[in-house]
C-alpha cells in the first residue's frame, strides 16, 4: 500500500447535492464499516455543515480540495485507494483528478455522461492508468450502469440458455418515474457548447464506436425516430441517454474481447405503449426538448420523498440462434437521477475497493471492470433487481 494512503474511499464533492447523498448512503448503510472514508470539497465550512446535517460522525475526516488547485487534488488522490467524484461537468472540472488518479494508481468512479470528454480521457490517460494499475471507471450512475450491466446480464442469460451470446440486443426503458439530475443537464449543455466550437466533438457524439479506440463495428440500428416493437406490443420513442449508454456498452464489449461479437448491434429506446395513444406519445417524446430547456442546476434536486417515490425499469430483448425470444429486466427502487444514482456510485466504489483483483488498470466501464460482482452488490445493497423476464 502506498504509505500516503489514509482512506479507503474519499467522496469528492460531498457538499454538493449528489455528493451529500453518497455520503448519507455510506453513513446509513455502513455505520460500522471496516473501511475508512472521508469527505472532500472546496469549503471546509460547507463540508462540516453537511456532516452535521446528515448526522455523520465527527470522526469522518474533511479534506479541502479545489479541482483548480493541482496540489490539493494530488494530496487527496495520494491519500485514497478509491476516489468517488460528483464534481461535474467533468469536462470542466475533472481533468486534473483523472490525471492524478491515473498517475498514482488510485481507483476512480464518476457519473460522467460526457462522451467527448470520456473519449479524451481514454486517448490521454488510458495507457498511464494501465501502467499504474488505476481503474478509471466512468458512468457509474443511471447512465450507464442499468444499461451496461443490463446487456451484460442478458448476454449471460443467453449463454446459459442457448450456449452462446447474441449479436443483436434491444434496450427498452419500460418505466422511469423521477428526474434527471441538474448535473446531467449541465453536462449536456457543456457538451453542446464545446461541440459548437469544435466539429470533432460532433463526430464523436455521432459515432457509436467513439470509445472503442480504433475498432469500428457494423452500422447500428437507428433509434432516433419512433417505431413499433411488435414483440413488445408497444411503440418506442428516442431515449435521450441512448447516445452515451450505447457507447459505453460497445466499449465494454471491446474491453472484454468482444464476447458479444464484433458484429454486435444495440439500440435503446423508451416504450410508450400500444395503439394510437402509444404512437402519439412516441411522436411527442421525439419532439420534446424539456431536458435541454430545464432550469434545474447542479446542486438542485427533488425532495427525499420525491426521490423515494421514484423508480425505473429497463428491458433487454434478443433472439437466440434457434429463434427463441430472450428477455431480461433491470429495475431500481428510487428516482433514477438522484436516489438510485447515488447508491450505484457508492457501491461501484466499494466493489472496486473490495475486489482489487477485478478488471485491470485503464479507463474502464462498469461491466468490463466489475461485471457480476457489481450486479451482486447492487442487488444486495442498492435496491436494483436483475431478473429474467417472461417473453
């Protein structure tokens, strides 16, 4: 162990909205934990106030860290085995932290849904992280854990039932009650602003294989227009997170050596129901611009009651080699953008901490780095359910 390491986990951004939820989760679910952890952020006063408000013991240390101060970032990274960061948009505030983690061999998890920035971290820090052993795992929230692990789970089911994986999977969001986070909205806007200045970013956003380091698979299904899914008896509409989720799923396949096949194809949409009402709903969703126009800002979010009233379910559908229909589902018991996301992020960090042998150094994905071990943790602790659904 690095002699500087004092903490198993550090929550960076612990005074922000989602960071507070991560700290609250660790405190409530692991009150007598055998791991050590600390809360980090720019303001010691704000950290102390959050610690007191959440009823967290004064024994949990506070660390002053500013993403614009490389030395403070270096000090935090050197002191930790795993850093959990909620300080985004990551393309604006995350570069130094990834660099330091990749350099020091410190594991890292975030909530990034920023594909152009993730492409940059792969190009810039993947080899450094491989050398140091740092597991840099992006997208450990609603984007993209339920979808990345959902495809992984469907493929394991296909292998068990038919003896092989499948090369075509449909991801379909069946239910989603709750809101996207202010951080997600801010990241979307930062990405669009960057793309307006750099045409290369637009190419990255449009390329489903932008995160697969030179590998390009087959042309992918078009999920940007309403369509009818006959096997599900429902219309489907474009799903705004499909762009990032699809890229992560293709990267998982790439990192694992293409167990889904080099011809793997995936699309992701939102189910809106059958008949004329379902069609009308799909057409409405396709034109809806609510997220881009949302006034929600980072640090803002729903009440505890609203978070606990939320839920979601995603279906994963494929056809086996003999024509049999295969279907699995992933569901969560909290609002996706906050309540469930904070639990997924914390459990991803704990999975890395408790399983140092999993994955390997480099810029990873949840499925490639942790796979079944993370599914098991999420089902045991975080309110997610992975099931085989009846076709």
